[in-house]
C-alpha cells in the first residue's frame, strides 16, 4: 500500500499548486545563482517533508495502537470508507461547520510566522517556510493521513507521509521556476481526476481490510508487517 502514497502525492500536487503554489512562487531564493537556488529549493522541500514525517509519526502511532488492539482490519475498512466520503462530499457541506475553530488561533500564528520568514533568504528561513507550509491545513494531506493510520506502525506511518510528500515535489518545484507552465484547463482536468484517485486508494484499503486472499491487494492475513507465526520450537 505504500506505493499508493507516492501516486496520490503526485496526482494531488495539482491541488497543492492551487493552495500552496503562491508560497512556492514567493520563496526568497537567489534568482541569480542557479546552484544556490537549487539547494534553497531542496531545503524548502526538506522542511515540508519534515512536517509530513512528523504528522505521519503521530498518526502512525495511532494506527499502531489500533493494530495492537486487534482492530487493524476494521480500521482499514473504516479508513477506506472515510477516504471515499471525504472526497465525495462537496466542500460546501463541510463549510457549514467550522471544524477549524478550536485551532484557529494556532493556524493564524503559523500563517503569521510563515509570512515573517519571507523577509530572510537564509537556509534556516527556507527550511522553516517548508516546515510551516507542511503544517497548514490541506484536504489532500488529511486524506493521506488516513493511509498513515492504516500502516499499523509509527515507522511506516512516517514512510507513507514521506512518500506522499515526495510525490508533490516535482510539480511544486516546477512552480518555482515556471509558474505559467501548467495551464488552467489542464489543472482543472487534473483537479477533476483527484477524487477518482482518492476513491481508488480508498477501495484498496477496504479490500485490504476484507482479507479476501488476493495477493498484494487483499491478503487473507492482515499482519502484513509482522510474522504470522512465531519462530518458537
């Protein structure tokens, strides 16, 4: 299931361009020194990946708790259904409820800190921009987090979110260089494809939870990351 993280990141990066593209376009990178610019962009991405790895660790630990409680199959089915529901319900339906109100002040501080970092061209500032960018609310990240929970361990939760983040790197890098390269009609087509990709990934998690005995897709044994039988004699 780890491969789905990179694919989802790659596809959803068109959504990232719309949401976080302006941040990438405004990065305080050196426009004259190409080599330095490359290292600065890499530093920005490392900040984002660090943020994704951190939340992957947290949600991976949560998934590990469900795994130890013997709920991994039910959780995998629930997560698959949740992924599908999140992408199928129109955003307007969610906008009626202010889910972010409890953390609104925290989000505001993150945005404020993010804005202050653009005044500095240091590598520390670029890393911080990426880090804060990674912690900003994003629907695609929320969907990816469902996958991190289903990974059943903290390390795999981190890896899942890292692969998701790596999937977003290519297009987010392109934006820094040529923000007009990806035309609006093409972006709109990709945006329409994102829900289908999320639904497919959701279905894969449901099949995984059902344990239908399909190799690599729905193994009959849900203990995918530990030995099914102990080496005891």
